[in-house]
C-alpha cells in the first residue's frame, strides 16, 4: 500500500516536467542535435576529426586561451569589487537600501549594445571624459584610450556581473547565524581570524556559486568583446559569430558551439549542486537577527564611501548615455529633444526603413509573449524543484534547465537557422521564433526566482486545508497561488526585461520588418550622421528606463530571503 502511494505521488511530479522538457527538447536539444550532425558531416573522421582539426588551428587555440583568460580575470575582479558591497548588503540595514539594490541589478539585464554605447559615451574618443580633459588641458587627441582595449572588456564584465556577487553572496551572508562569529570572538579569535577561520569557510559555497555563474556569463560574452574589444580580441562566442556571418563556415561554427556547450554543461552541473547546498544549509538564520543598523560614525562613513563608489561606477556610463541622447555626438551642443521626437519619423527616401517607434511596439509584444511562455514553463518546473525530497528526475533535470544560460546566444540562433526550416517546424521566417529564443534565455531565471518562494510554503498549511476538506486543486488555488503571487510578478518582470534587451540570438533570427529595439540601436549606430547617433542614444535611454522600472518592480515584490538573482 505504501509503495502504491509513493508511486502515485511521483506521477504528478513527472507530469509537471512534461511541458518544460518538451519545450527544451524541441527548441534547445533538437537544434543542438542538428549542430552536432553538421559537425559530424565535416569529413570522414566525424566529430572527433572536426574537433582535432579545429583545435589544431593556432588561431582557434589562441581564441580558446583568450576566452578562458578574460573569463578568469573578469571573475576575479568581479569578486574583489563585489565582496565589500555583499558584506554591506548582507549585514547592515540603511536608508535607500532597496533602491540601491535595484540599481545594482540594472546592468545585469541591460543589452550589451546599450552598455557599450554608455562606456563609449563616457570614455570613448568623443566621450565626456576625454572631451573635458582635451578642453581643460588643451590637448589635440584623446588622452584616455579605453575603447578596443582589454581593460574595457574587464571593466564592462565587472559592470555587468557585480550584481551576481551582491545578491548571491550578500543574501547568503545575511542569513549566516551571527552566534557562530560571536562564539569565535568569545574564544579569543580576533576580527581577521574570525573572518578567515569562520566566516569565509561558511561563505565558500556562495562564493563558489557566484564565481561559477560569473565565469559562465563571461565565458560566453559576446557583445562586450565584439563592441568594446574591437577586432584585436575574440572569444569563442565572437569566433562562432565570425565563422557564421562572415565566413559562412557553419561546420566550424557548430564545432566551436559544441565545445562551448560541453564546457558550460560541466559548470552548470557544479553550479546547481552548490545552490542546492546553499538552499539546504542548516546554519541559516533570519535577517532580523543578522542585520543591524550602521551605528558608529566610522561605519557610516565607510558605508557612504562604498555606496558612493558603487553608484558612480554603475551610473556614470548610463548617465553619459542619457546625456548623449540630448546632445548627440557633439559634447558642446545644446540640450534638445529632437532625437526623441524623430523616433516616430519615417524618411520618404528609405523604403525599407522601420521607425524606432515600431521597434518599441515589436519589443513590447515579444516581451509579453516571452512572459507568458516563461511562466507557463517555469512554474511547473519550480513547483517540482521546491519539494523537500527531490526525485532522481528532479536532480537530473535541474542542471539541464540552466544550460541555455551557458549556451551562446549566437549558438541558439545558429541552431534555429539550421534546424527549424522544415515542416512541421518550419519557423525560420516566423516572428514567433524571437520570443521562443527569448524564453529559452528567461526560462532559467524564472525557475530560479520561483523555486525559493515555493519552497517557503509551509506543508502544514496544505495539510490543514486538506483536513478541512479542500481538494488538491483548491489547495493550489487557495493556498499556493496567493503565497507565490508576488514571486510570479518578480519572475514576469525578469522575463520581460530580459526579452526587451536580448541582442545575441535576435541579431540572427529577427525579420527585417519586425526588428527589436536593440537591433534598431545596432543599425542606427552603424549608420553615419549625428541624427542616427542621437536616435540610438535616445532609444538606449528609453530601454534603460524600462529596465530600471522592471528592476524596481522586482525589488518591491521580491519574496524570500534567499535567492540566486
């Protein structure tokens, strides 16, 4: 009898996975399978011969080496810059904490093209800093060479990923039981000894999880390296794009994509193990017991300096971009709204020109479809993963859900192009392909946002409702959904902001008549003329404003004291 109950309890868990697994199978693994088949077709030696041929190329080995180098250095710098902020967010309460937390999350979902434009507006040859220095010092050439340098790549990566350290490490730090540190101090350990012997070992799972996630994002970096690195630097992601778009060498691009996917699969498996250990830790406490106000004047001064540094670092490129949207490429030009007004114009001489206002509507539509798909897929998967006892299927599928995060956006676009071109999946020319690609990127974030909220529901509430005669469907409707409603709003905001800012996959599969906002920004930046540049900055500022609004909404409705994003 007990065995029958166990079997029947597992059946609904398997049903929860049907829709997410079917979606991943059709739109992720099937395209990757086509890429694998394309790699096998390169010669008689098959895939291994293709790998040997690719890895024997000096230029490719140089690209692979640089990919690991820049990812490792970027991850190290992100940890160094982010840990002081993680300590501040984790251990203290202060005025303006929620808005500041929302601000630190904006770069993470900002389009790479917009961020690159922001750094170019700040530190580029005609940027605000160089223009000011040239004017004050009487120089004829820009004194700061930032664009097309390795330093620009590292700086932008820290800018993007610092929020991961602040949230993953900071949230975990905020839950560490302060009695452990107090006990060490009572036993004679000094402040630094307590940090090294007690705090850091306890933080190690969160530090490793944050470092792995940052490394994955840096390893698959595309827009930052392409725009800010210039032609001198190339990662695997950029090389895949180059082999696909410039050389039309799909077999080589497919082989490189498989290398990248294989490595990120290993990392994502390790990452999910670490996050499971974090969520299942027995040493966690409530924030009410761990966080305290900034009482002393030195602590308030140091916190103020740290907050000011974070705000300057995160706001300077974005503020420079907004300034350029009112002045254009000329720093000395008067402020004007002309670039915003021209977004709705349609030049008569351009027959195939799509107004930026149309792109705003297209991005809005794609974003809403992405929200619907991501929630429909993410809610059942998160429901299964939130159970106390995970089944064997749960443990296998959990890291698989993270694969799209570590997969090149260009690889996803390439997979769609080579796989979805025949009935019944002839979607290569369908506008629906774009929100499907966006859903693949947003789906893991939705699962990671919903799982902690679902895990926080006390089983006693469900049991009490069942004792009072509620059916399983009523328990879900009356108990579960009201408790996770705020988490659903957070997940929806996350999916929407990711969709409106996605550029990598969209650049390959977007139809010319239905461009997204990032695609139009890219087109405008590639055209000469002050008007095109000003419109690109204006669109970027609008996109940045929408992203900021989404992040503020997420912070307001955020549920749970432990989360990954």
